[in-house]
């Protein structure tokens, strides 16, 4: 411990921080790890490789992957438009991007389910013109996760786009590059680490998302049942072991994703010259 | 933020061609704006509008009756109680943690910062589940709690604990980067002039961080009032007793009480809009500082 600062209050503040962190976060989280020690390896494998659990992981991962990809494309365009162009109502538009952060997930869930259900506003249109049903199908999960993903992508790409040096574009232009070349060879490669970070953040959030999904998903086992819901179902059946095994697997995956995201953010800062 | 400004005009002669390479053609510009606006309208404006439309679908009176139902009022009270307990606690923690992390050098500092962010990467359902493992009937302290007849799970304390966990990082993660960037020269000056630690904090640190602090509190409060997954696992969904507003939305929706569900949802949507407006104002304050 080398705190030769003249600042007062190291001991009380660090003490309180560690104590509170321990009580509110670390001890509760560690129960999951200790609880899983009660399971033998064979039990664990048996639970995780059951068909229903595997399909739920498949549903959660694919839905989150597609949603994060779609949100990345449209989120990038949105961030681009917000940073580079000016148009009427831009400020309101800008503020609305964060709505998925501010709106409780249960509200998002019932609203999206109402819009996309077969009798709903968009559900009816899509059904009549394309014969497409969204609610109560896996694609409904994707829709809910796109909603959740938008601000992650926009808010990660926006600051990098804002700080992007126009000198680099000018250099390209003066060397005779076309607009398309300036974009594909200069702008996009510089923005892509941030875009990838936004994608990863959206994906990580999407895999664990619960409230906005369960209303629109239909929750059919093997088809549109997500992992968090399966944990709830196991818990309601008093199958603590099953819930523990699934939850622990989820937790490990989340931490791996967190690690990847931290590395990505490190890469972004390094590229943009902040390190 | 205007159209991307170019610091100096390119030299005459090949100016026009260079200019073309620096600006998006008009048709690209307008199609991108149209795509972005269309996407945001579909995914954000439409859902927001629908909450109000559905809540009022059977008239203002039906809306008002749904809002003033005993169960809804109880849900509002419980939601307020949860926020009143959790937000101040996490604010206090956020300030202490930010002070310890940004004002001192010690081993394991970046690890501690990572640990503070941990709740953000845990699925809400797992955030509730861990408290069931601790305090549920079959949980570690289940028997002990039963002998003293204390209820945590399926009751308000469990809801408060789960919310405390979920909203834990909000204030700290707003303050840490700002206080890091501020440095501590101003505080050192105050201390060397004989101000006490508390006095330094109130008169030097607090005025500098107040907008970021408010911003963190705002986000923390929005999540505390709106959390669904974690709370849903520990609550037990007992009408009039352990339903917060988001849970009331779910219960009413599952009972096909559309007006009831959307009436509760409209309060939460209103809260989200107020949060966004205040957030935008605070962002302006922060950038103008």
C-alpha cells in the first residue's frame, strides 16, 4: 500500500467501499459458486446437456447475435447521422436514443408484444402483406433485443466518430481518393473497434435480457424459450440444482464476455491515441 | 454539432474534386437520415406512443380507475419505498468508492474498479436468484430466518436487496472517470490552507462533481424504480403486497387487463421521459462547465 497522499480519508473510504461491495455484491454472487459445489460434475453435465437447456442456450445466443448485428448496422447509421448531419428535430432524436436504457424492460416487453401480436398494429400489417408472424416466435425475441441493443451501439460509436480527425479524411481526399474510398479505407477502419465494442456490449446484454423478451417470445420450450426464463422456471419447480447449474454457466459466459469487452475497449483507446 | 466542419478550405484548382471526397453526396445524406429516422421511429417513438394509446383506449375514466386501484397504489408505494432505500445507499457508496479510487494509489485498484461494474454484466434473473440462494426457504440462512420469523424473500427486504445489487454501479461509474480527470490539486490547495477533510469535500469536490453526481443518481433511480427481472425472482408476485410497478404491469398483462397494465406502464414511461429530459439538461450543464 503506497498512499503517500496528503488526502484524508483513505482508510474509512476504502474500508467502507470494500465492506459494502462485499455485502451487496461479492457475498451474494459467491453463493452461486458455492451452491454449485453441491453438484457433482456428472450432475452438472447432465443438466447442461439436456435438450431443453441446450436449445434455450441456442435460442438466447442466436437471437442476441442477430439482434446485435442488426442494431450495429442501424446504430452505426444513426450515430453517423447524429454526428455528421444537421436536420430538424435532431436534439429530440438524440435524447430518444437512450429510451431503452430508461424505459423499464417490462414496459418495453408488453409494448412490443402488443405491436407485433397478430392483432397488433404492425403484426397485422406484416401478416397481411408478407404472411410473417413475429410475436410468439424466435424472431420476436430478436425484435425485443434490437430495441435493447440500440443505445449500446449508438453511444459507443458516437464519441469515437465525434473525435475522428478530419485531417485524415483531408489527406485522403488531397491524394485523390473518392468519397467511397475515404469512407471504406479511412473512416470505417478507424471506427470499427468501437463498433465491435458496441456489438459486444449489445450481445452481452441481450444474452441475459429477461423482461423485454418474455412477453413477445411465446416461451415455447425448445423453440422460443430463453436461458433466463428457464432459470426462473427451474426455480418455480423448486429445482434449485438445475437453476444453479444453468445460472453458473450463464455467469461464466457473462464474465468471459466482460473480459472480451474490456480488451476491446483497451484496443479502442489505444487506437484513438488515449494510451 | 453542425455538419462536419473542415478546418481549412482545400487549395483552388482541384478543389471541387477534393470537396466531393470530403462530403457525402446529397442522396446519401438524405437516405441515411431517412433510414435512421425510420429505424428510431419504428423502434422507439412507436412503442412510446403506444403506451399512451393503450392506456387511454377505454377512456380517461377507465385509465383513472385502473391507476387508483388499491393494488396499483400499493405497487406505487412499494416502488417508492425501494427507491428511497436503495438510491441514497448507492449514492453514498458511489461517493466513497470514487474518493478511495481516484484520490489514492493502492494495489488492486483497477481490479476493484472492475468489481464495482460487475452487477452490470450479470443477468437480472441471476441477480435475483443469488438472494433466493441466500435467504430463501432452502437457502443458507433460510432456517435461521424461519426460527426468528423474518421474511426476506417474497417480501420487501428481498426486493430492496436485489435492487441494491442491480443499481450498485450507477453513481460510482459516473464519478470515477470525472474525479480521475479532475486531479486533486484544488483539494490539496484547500487542505494546505487548513481546511478539514469534510470542509474540502463540501466546498471543493462537491461543487465540481455535482452534475455528474446528479446524473448518476438519476440513472440509479430510473433503474431502481424500473427493475423487473431481479425483482420478479424474489418478489413472489403477491398482489397489493410484493408487487412493484413493473411487476404490476406483468400481473395485469397476464390477466388480460390491458388498461390496467398500460396504466401502470404509463407511469413508468412518464418516469423514463422525465429521466431522459433531466439527463439531456444535465449533459448540457456538464458540457458547458
